[in-house]
C-alpha cells in the first residue's frame, strides 16, 4: 500500500498549537515541589518560557513546533544554578594552591589582580568561564567581580542568565580607586541593565573585613533603592568569625543584622561559621546562602552546617566559587557529589545530605538563594525554559537504579549534552553555539604567559 | 628543487634502533623519585617495557618505531593505579544509597549478591568496570570478589593489569558454600594465573568481622605458600574498631599482627580507624594500604589519617572501592580531587595533602601499596609501559599554571585520551580498543531489570 493511500485514510489531525521548541521522549526530572518525574516526558516552549509539560503522547497531540530536541533514553533537568563565583578568575585557574584563604588572597590573588585585571581580561575570562559552565550544565550563575559591565555583556552574549554584582571594596581595585568610585560605577551598572531578560545587575560589597560599616551601608542602600540583589562573602573562615567577635562583639551574621544589611535581597556566600542564632537570622530575613564545598575544602575554610541550614529554612544553593586556587574548576556536577559526601563524613551520618536534597540545592535551592524561584530552578509551566539534557550512554551511567543518586554520585559534566536557556539552544550535542571555543582557549593560553610574566616582575 | 635532490644531499641517517612504540612531544610527568618533568619529552617502548625516556629530540635520533603516539600539547603520565575495588559490583551501581556500611551491606548488598551473582554476572560486570576504568586512565587495579577467575580472564582480555583476589568469607557466598570451599577455589586460582604478565592472582579474606581467626590464618598461609598478595578490608568503620576492641581487646591492625597476618604481601583496604601504633605496625610490616575517600565519605565511615600514614612511611595508594552505593563510580581522577580536599578541610590545614603528593598516591604510591613499585607507578626505564595521555584542550584545562594542581583539581577522566598498558594501546582517542562498548552498556541495562526483579521478589 503506498504511503499516500495510508495517510488519506487517517482521521484529519486536530489543529495543533504552534510552539518554538519541543523537548520530547526524555525522563523529565522536574524538581517541582512534589519532585515529579515524568518517564517519556515532553516540554513545550514558547519564547523564553515553558508553556506545557507532561507525557510525550499528551504534549505531541497538543503542540507542533519549529524545532525539536529528542531526549529519548536521556534525562531532562532544570538548568543548574551556580550561586557563587568570580567568573573572570578562570584566567588565574590554579595560580596558587594548597594555601589558606588569607595567604592565597593577600600574597597571590590581590597582587595578580592588581597587575592583570583590565576590561579586556574580564571579557576573555568571562567567555572562558561561560564556556566551561555551559558545558557543565550551568544555566544561571551569580558573580562578584570588577568591570561587571563587561561580565554582563559577555554573559548575555553567551546566552546565559546571570545575577552579576559590581564589587565594592575599601582599597584601590582594578576598576575603582575608592569605594565611592565603586558605588558610582555600581549605580551606573544597575541602571544600564535594569529589566534585561537574562541579566540581573547587583551590588557586591566584598565582605565585612574589606569594607567599613559606612561602605556596607551605602552599598545596601544603593541596592535597596534599585531593588537589586546584594552579594557578599559572609562567615567564610574561622578568622573572619574571630575578628568579627573581637571587633564587633558579635558574629558576622549578627553584625550584618545590627547594621541593617540582612534582607530578602541578600545573597551571602559561604556561611561556614554560622551558629544556630545566625541560621535563624538568615532564615527570618530570607537571606540566600551559597554553599561552596570545593572552595571550603581546598582552602580548608571549614564545613558549613548544611543540614541545620536546610532544617532551619535557609534559602541554600550550591556554588563553585572562583577557580584560582579555591576550586579549581566551575563544575556543579562535582560540587553536588562533594556537598553530599562532605556532609555525610563530617557528621558521620550517611543521611546527613541525601542525593535528592543535593540536586535540589543545585536547582530550586539555588533559585531560592537568588530569590528567583518563581522564574527558574524547576521545570514548571510559566517558568523560564532553562533546561539541560544529560546523556546516559557512558559506562559510568549504567545501570541506573536510582535517578537522583546517579545524577549526584555518578554522572559528570561531560554527560551534559544539550543546554537550553530562556528557550534558546545554547549547547547542542556538546557544541556551544554562542561562543568560539577554539579562540577562547587560545586566548586563555596567551593570558597565562602575560600573568606569569607579571608575577615574576618586581612589585611596583 | 625536487625533494629527491634535497634528500640526496642530507648526511646519511645514523642507524636507529627499532622499537615498537614511541610516545613523543608531550609533557612527560614521570613521577620518579625526583619528580622529573620533561617538556617535549618522549618515551620509547619495546615489548611491554619502557626502553628509553628523555627529550623528544634525543629519543628521535636514537629510535625509529613501528607506531607513534603524538602527544604535543598534552600530558603523559604513568597509568593510574586503583588499589581497591570490587569490579563486578558496577552492575549494582547506586543500588542503595545514603546508608551506613552495615545497613548497606546486610540489607542490600549481601542479598542482592546472593540472588544475582553468577559467573556470567561477573563477566559482564568486569567488562563494564574495565571499560569505565580504562576510560578514566586506570591501568592497574586491585580487586576482591567472587568468581575471580572470570574477573582475571576478562581483565586480561581488556588488556588491563590486575591484582585480583578470590574472596574468602565465613558464610555461604555465590561461589563457595564454606570458607574451606573458598580456599580450595583460591588455590586453584593462584595456580592457574601464576606468572601471567598482566594478572597477579591473590587471596582475599573479606575482613576480620566476616572471617574467623582460623580462616584468616589459612588464607594467609595459602598466600604465603604461593607468594601471592593477601587482600583484606581493615579498620574501615568505627564499629569494626569497637567490635575488635571488645572481642579481641585490641585494634584490627594489632589483632591482625597478633595472629601473624601482617606482612609485605598484605594490601589493607581503608585503614580509616588506625592509631599511631597501628600506623607504625603497618609501616614496619610493609603492609600496603588503599585509601578510598569517596567510599569513606559516602558511607560516612570516617577520614583516614593520610598525612600521618604518609609521614609514617606507610605504602599508601588510592582506590575507588566498589560502585554500588559506596562511590558510585570508578574514577580515580575524582578520588584524587576528593582525597586532597578531604584532608585539607578535615584537618583545617590547606597543606595537609598537596596536589603532587596526591598524584603520587594515585601512581607510585599505589604501586608501592601493591608491592609492585619496581614494575609500575612511574615512567622509568625498565618499568612496564603503562601510561596515559591527557588532553589539555577543554575549557576547564586552561590556562595551566601548575601541572600537579591542574591534574588533581581541574582535569577529569574525560580528559584521558589515550591509554597504553604493557606497551599495548588499549584506548586511542577515547575509543577503547579491547572491549565492545555498545554491547557492554546494553547488557548492563539488561542486568538492571534482572536485579530489580530479584530484589522485589520475596526473600528465599
């Protein structure tokens, strides 16, 4: 029987609604409040949002599409959210290792930055970081650095979502001679990016030990005036805690509370040295926290009380931190593995942090930490279409008995096959479509020569 | 000028010695006693051994070859050595997670093994494990399981090097009804594989808590008689320590010493709960130890005193352990990252275990743990030609300031491009030449169905 004869006898197809992109056939791990998992599921995307989600057969009858991603035999997850980092520092990847935070920062990082960080450096660093993050399934990231306007431009060009904070610090830095200069720059930055669909501009006072009370309060006031996020390092090291106790007579969190900084726009990175009262303050003020296991381990900063923070209702996400001796990569698949294992062994309790909770931290938890849970962090109708497709064809991916355990303990960034951000396909079959990979890698190697040379030269 | 005319005026080439394989142009990280690194280095291989090693220009003038691996812009390292695992358990990958060792073993693993482990299961499990290990740069591994003869056949067929122990245990197991049966099987196994260039057969009494003193001593006697390694789990958990103190009035290591088991053929897995006296005993008796950070973290077993063991002269290597809820993969690149970070944070000392020391544990340290340091573990003339080539073309691999930090903290198993074991190219450009990857992955998925079915059925 010829094909035409067969088709002529079919009932006339129902009129289907047109969408821009359909992702079909995969196991959809929604990370919604009920942790719904849809075997052979599909997602219909229009513009930058999820229009429908359900079993493939249902979605197929309702929607036709411009483009399709076939995900049969694969996992479809919300894009991963990296809640803390300093993207351009990839160009300092592993520049100084096996050091304490203080030595690392004061003897290597601050001098290296003073001698090398220009707008051009930030452009190429952001490109390299975006490339690495996209290849590892990260769709949104939070950042604190200098020349943040360049970070924002490059992040948008890469098609990534970013909560990007212009750094404020009480000593001369590459893009500001004084904190007042920094605040002026930050305000310009906030105005320029207001309302962008991908970029949320933010103010980022570095920490309580690098900013005066006045600078911190000015930064917070600026953020409040522009309804912008406030990004800051908090209670990262024992020394920061001890110094705060000595200087202010209270913990870093209590100090930030006392000067009026805690609030539902704050994203506090690290929160390693927090006690029960601090945790209650963070939760009550809806502060978001970024847990960075790799950085906390590599710099020997300590083990954050993750189970207590989760139990206390803190908005807790995962982060990579910068890659310059405090990680040294931008791999949230590895951070998940580390986060769960670190809590288990350090509390001698194999249930201290379970696989599903850990994946939640890397997705919806990260969204909550960024106060963006109504927009991203799970695959739900009306949210932005930020999703990743994970391949299950590698030897380390089979057999699979437990979805969440496989994702957290076995799968790797190299298993991320496709990345969609705001409905746009940013990586397809491991090829990043928005960035020139070969050129970026070549430029990174050139920066190595320049940076090494700058550090060999006598100090100015 | 025609090419022929030009070549006729060249001085006649010196007669070059013929070798089987040349690896040229890479940065050769020898891991020898002086940690020699050769930029643009080369390795000449004849048969299964390294014949020469040096700068490419030198080697090129002395040797011509049947085959060449170009490693320009890449790293050449000794093959990684996985000092502890249970290869066929990959077919139980992640079957039970977030549990203590005791619950995991007694409620899930032992029942799952009783219902599923056959020789056929072991064959396919070993193939899958070998595939994963080769792809991650592991060239030698130590194993303790059942039907070890099948493990040995498949390991040899995969072209890997193995120290493979037939398990002895005081209750009925898939391949032996009694420990006496197990000892008979073990002796046959030792005889069959004696003198094999790739396989070193061993005896593997499971642990002091699963074997009587008599069984342990019989196993040790058997190993001694055949000059074979003795593989055993030692001091893995606090409970094992407490039980040993209660039952024997001494630590597991002291107990093993008291019954005459410690010696230069022992490979003790874990050694988490060892005190200074234990460490001295392990060092004095030249016992090899396998440190398994992922397993110790996931099962919340504890943190092994790695710096003290290294300082005390213990022969210490790294291992993955089995992948069935105690890891869940076979990735020594990740174990290195974990090992260093875990020691740093748990001792609050960023120098507790440095990158170079950690790579040493995964290579020459592993060789010493297996008492094979004269054969493998570093790239030196006369040693077996077991080497891996790491690609540096990924975004996470650039820029590179510190070789060892890059390997341990940034590079991943997916960066392993080529694997040579005993002079044979086992993986070329990420394609494993000795195993049928698609068939193995398909069979692993079939085993998942069978295993899940077996666990759903009522207990016999």
